[in-house]
C-alpha cells in the first residue's frame, strides 16, 4: 500500500475525497486502482485509506481522488472524535440540542427520513473541525453536504455543481468568502448563501448581506440555530422557484410542471413518470452539463451508483420521444461527463 504524508483534504464529496497538497515525489509512484493511505496533517495522526481513482503528480497541481475504504477508516473517525466533541462543547454550549453526529453515510439517514435529501448543500470552510461538525449536523437533518476547503475550490463547486444552499466562511484561503459570493452573483448564480464566520461586527454583517449573502451567523454558534436557518433558506428558495418556474422551455420544447404536460413544436409527448423527472431536471439545468451521479441522485434518489444501465435506458427512450422526428436534437451526450439539453 502506498503512503502519502503531509497531505490535506481539499474537497469532500459524499463518497469521494480529493486529497491535495501532497508531496509530488510521493504521488509520482502511485497509480489509479491501487490502495493508498494519506496522512492528513490537519487532523494529527488521522489516516485516510482507500483506492485511488485519479492521480495528478504534476508540479503545482498535485492531488489524488480517493474512493474511501469505509471499513478501514475507523482510525480516521476515532482520531478526530475527541476534537469534534471538544469543538461542539466549545462552540455550541448547552443550547446545542440533540443533534449528535452519527457517522452515518447518506443511505442511513435516507432510511430514517424515508425520502430524498432536503437539499444539496455546499460547505466552504477551511477549518477542518468546524467543517466536520457542520457536515455531520446538516447530514443529521437530511442534507447532502459537499465540503470545499478553499475559496477557489468553493467557487468552482458553486459554479459547476447543483446546490440548494451554500454555507461559507468569510475568511478563506485563496479567495475570501465575500469575493466568492460577489463572483457568483455576477455570474447570475442565485443559490442562497449563509455566511458562517467569526467576523460578527455590525459593519461585517451589513457588508456580507449587501455583498450577496442571504443570511449571516457568527461563530461560535449553536447547531440547532444553524440547521433552522439553513432549512429556512432552502424552503424560501424552493417556494420562490415553484412560483416562478411552473413552465420550462428549451427551443420548441415545453413542459408544464403543474399539469405534467410535454409538447414539442406544438405536438404532445407522452412520458413515463421517471422520463418526465429526467427531462425536468435536464431542462432546469439547460445549457449545463449534468453528471450521471447528479441524475441518479435527483431523479432516482440514489446516493450511489447501482452499477446498472437504468439511466442509459431511460435516457435512450427519452431521446427517442423528444428528439426523433423533430429535426434538431436537443439532448446531447457530453462524453466523459454526462448529458446536456440545449437549443443548438
């Protein structure tokens, strides 16, 4: 097993870790498919064990994409448990309520809540203890959380991912949180943003809200309050989206979300329920690439790849109904990435 010392977590997805800041000489000897162990300097003696999916040993861009071995990462969980307990007690105090971490993967709380996630939430936070605490607290109430540890990573994820909420620190390495949000608003990305920061002065709060933030919570904070504010922002955004978007249009293709009717060039198209959900999600993200993982999660409610062709089969039938006989194709395969619906 290859071992990489002095690495750090750059980005945490539900079932992937992107480990950055590794020594180039150590990465150069690794290859996709092999088992590896990474020492995470921010967590003391903690180790991440898994199988490498992608490797980049190039100078200036050293990183590895690691699929975690859940059975072998007990040391990582136990190695940081004491830090998290101390952090919870220090940050939240006696008002923190009953939101205890469960170390559960998404399937566990999906079973408990019996439905799709409340929201996909992007957490942009450079402090590892705070990020782990917030991640587990939000997962406990039904959020799928993606963690980015730097400003540039957060900006990339927010610009290219599909999120209902962003929780961001103000002071981030590489790009501060306020500049990050201003960049998003300048690109017309209106995902609700909750600033979570130690900058708790009146001027800082006003600056954050006027700079594009939707809510502002100062550290130290109580997890129940953060959870309540996060869910309130998600509910508000979902309500506004429902009011504003009951009809989706791409070129001559239209769907009515209230009547569930689909037409192209004035001709009705009959779709099965899953085909309708698939088309709806594509049209909601018109002009953007949607990945296989995003479709499985949002259309089928799966947080893992079942290893079947269920998506490809449905997509083939949908294309036959939507594109065949209408001239220009609207649904496109973006090889190596996913699918996109666009007018040309």
